[in-house]
């Protein structure tokens, strides 16, 4: 399996190296034109494309005009849009009657309480925690306002509708650590929540997503905090993702377990 990774946003040097060591070829950040991707795909004999978070529909339109029907593409821009901002995520889940996968919206009965105002951005950017005695509404359609949930946080990776990797997340942004727990270490509620999110959000099973999930042990219930279409990975996770992609594309192949 030799995937071509398209960088939608700049990957750090260490993340690029991690993917390379797992066997991937990586596009330069620019140019992102389709002709450039196709040339790299052919030159390196790649057999699958993984689009890491690129929502550039214009470059993509150009890509789809190339004779590429035979090229499997993971994370097409039209699919990743559903998770690309907190507001779009709510919109898509609501449209599919699956809004309960997200922390609830604020209502008058909840006041006073603590909410999270969440805009686009990663690493905690664009996120604000606030205690409020009055209603707070999203300022635009990319933003979401949600009740604060207490519980354990996880990063869970799915490939298609399979859960392939799981870490527990500790500590605040900027000082965050990840502890490997493996898919079997996940509570069933967390597994079901991410699988439902994949089911309700994507038409195509060709998706690699890193889900941030919060689980409340007392309620035995979990909520999606967000979906990342360009998740950070370590070496074992990158290898596991590529192996899961290979299984998905060759259905009779034996699946790895962890
Ligand atoms: N509704 C919520 N209830 C409780 N905590 C929340 C909620 N929303 C966000 N948080 C906290 O804020 C953190 C960042 O949220 P989120 O993952 O949505 O944003 P992010 O910018 O992608 O951050 P990161 O890159 O660390 O994942 C979460 O890990 C969690 O600790
Ligand atoms: Mg996150």
C-alpha cells in the first residue's frame, strides 16, 4: 500500500516523517493543483489518495476532471465538510436526526451554567469556555454553543466504519498528553457513538477521521466533541490506518487486531 497524502493544512515536520516512515508519499503544501497530485501519484506508483483536510473545492474540481476513476480517494472535500467546523457538524447531524451525538445546545432551563462557544480551528483555538446567566447563541453558521460535559476524553480513529485506534486524552490544550488504550480498551458507548457519527455524516465509507469524544461514566453516555479530517498520528497509528485502508480495499484480507 503506497498512499499519496494531500496536505490540506501544513503538517509538522515530525508528522510528515511519521507518515513517510509508515510508507506514505506526501504532497508539498503548494501547489495543490490536481495536475501536481496526479503527477506525483503516477511517478511514485501510489495506489490510494488520502486527502488530509483539504476543502479546496476548486483544486478538487480540477482533480475530478482528470481520468482518475480508478484512483481511490479518502476524505473527499465534499465529505469532510460535514466535520470541518463545529457549526457544520451540528447542522449535518441535526439534518440526519442525530443531534444527540453532540453535547446539547443551551436552553433557558439550563441557566445559569457553563457553556463552550466553539468556532473553527484546532489546538483549542477558537474555543471559549464561559459561565453564563443569560442565553448565548452561535454568532454565525460555523460556530456552535454547547453545554459543558464532564467526563473522560478520547481520541478515536475510524477508517471507513471501522474503529481502528484509541487513545485517552489528558490535560488542557497546550499541555495535553495521549495514553494508548487500544480499541478493545474503549467503552462500548464510545465505540457506538463514533460509529453512529460515521454512519450519519458520510455517504462514502472512504473516510479517515480522528474523533474527539467525551464519555461520562456515571451516565454511561458519550458525545462527539469534533471530527478531525487531518488527525495527528504517531507511528503505530499511521501504520494501523494504512493497514485498515488496505483491508477496506481488499475485503478478503485478514484484519489486524490490537
Ligand atoms: N462541550 C464541551 N464540554 C466539555 N469540554 C469541552 C466541550 N467542548 C470542548 N471542550 C474541551 O475543549 C477541548 C477542545 O475541544 P475540541 O477538541 O472541540 O477543539 P480543538 O480545537 O480541536 O482542540 P484539540 O486540537 O485539542 O482537539 C476538548 O478537549 C475539551 O477539553
Ligand atoms: Mg479536537
